[in-house]
C-alpha cells in the first residue's frame, strides 16, 4: 500500500529533524551504493547511461552564459537608487545560496532566494522579475555558482509555531495526491524512485533542490525550481499554484530541509 511505502510522511507531527533522518535513511536503504553527495546529480546518480550523455554536455555546459549574465546583473546599480543586489544580502550575496529558503521571523513566512531578489528590487523601486525564467534565472545561476559544493543548510526554527506550520504545509503538499491522475509528488520520487516511467528513470527526492536553476534541454533555456514544480503538477492534470506562491515556497522549504548535507551543484543541465 502507498501509505506503507511512504513511511517518511508519518507520524504527521514528527519533528522536522526526525522526518529528515527517516527520509534520508529511506534512500540509504534503497540505493546503498550512493553517498549523500551523489544525490546532487539527480537521476544521473542512478542512471549510468543518462549520466554518460550528461557528463559530455557538462564539458561545455549551456548555462555558462547565464552565470556570466547573472554576475553582470548582480553588480549593476539600480537606476533609481544606485544600490546593488549585494546590498540586500549578508556576505554581499556571495556563497549564501545553500542557506535558502529561509524562515523570515519578521514577515512570518518562508523566503526563497528568488523572492529575496525580487524583494530587493522592490525596495530599490524596480519591478519584480518573472519568477520562472529570464533574468531571475541568470541571477540565481550566478548566486548558486558562488555556493557550489557548499552543503544545503536549511534551518527550521522549532520554537516558532509559524515556521513549523509552513514546513508541515510543504510536507503535506508533497505527500498529498493531486490532479486527475491522483498522484502525489512522492508517488514518483519516493515510492518509485529508480523505477522507469516509460523510457525515463525516476529520480529520488533527496537532492531535488540542489541543482537549480537548470538549463533543461526540453525547455531550451534556463528555468527555476518553481517552473519545474508547476510543470509536474500540470503533467498530472492538477492545478498549479503560481511560482513563488506560499504553497510552493513551503514545498521548497520542506524539500530543501530534507536535503540538508547535499552539496549545491547549480546551475546545472537536465533533460
């Protein structure tokens, strides 16, 4: 039964640290040959044929231009204030991507790195960027690149019931069934990780947030994690909340916390 296989979702109100321990242990049993760091490579960690093609692409990665453009945008002064993105972040925004998303106690909500960039723009009297593609992916690519090889390090402040509620909403969304096909995210990436769906091998949930933004060959361009969330939901014929909506930010919060310890490899290339 699905409920039995998706044991990592229970008990419902387990501490986040307990959830993460069970979650990662599930994959240690499923793929004993893999190290935690291997999960940063997504499906290529468990599909040797696909990995060979991917490694060839990575010799001349299609996201290099995005990193270069992102660095230029990151350091370009805002027209109205003269400030820069670096002014909005600790450490001037360098080497911090592995700590996002974060719980913002003052706002009482989860803040992703993409949202933090748009918040910075709004404080500088600039319009927010599209949350799925375009310039936001260039900025995220550059910031992720400066965090490469840093382990994901997400904190859930367990003394703040609002943070726990946000985490649990993300967790519940991941395990709930959605859409006309009646799939949960976990149906593919927990229950059936490593198995085939048509010609594709299903990746593990562990490490899913480590490699973004991504140049997807299917898209022919860079895209954000929330674009991929929405695409998955559309494929199972479910309603897809907007990118950077509360529900998708909380989903990212849950998944990123589950992947604590997996190194950042973004930006990356995927099918």
